């Protein structure tokens, strides 16, 4: 009785990387850019408020 057996290869196969094409990376990048712009605008508004607050306080 003969069996056709192949030797067992103990090395695992490398993982297969499947690229996504749904545009989620562009959406994330756009979200980061939007968030940074909002933070910059809010920081400038806060700085302007503090500047005018100290400016008014200095005149009195």
C-alpha cells in the first residue's frame, strides 16, 4: 500500500495584504485637516479675546 503524502512545511505563509479602495484614507486625511483648521481658528479667537481683555484692562 503506497500513499502519496507531501512533507509538512512548518514555515507559515506570509500574510496577504489586501488594499482597500473605498477612500477611507482620504476621508481621514480630510478630517484631520479640518480639525487642525478649526483648532487654529479657535486658538486665534481665544488669543484675540485675551488680547482685547488685557488691552481694555490696561486702559482703565
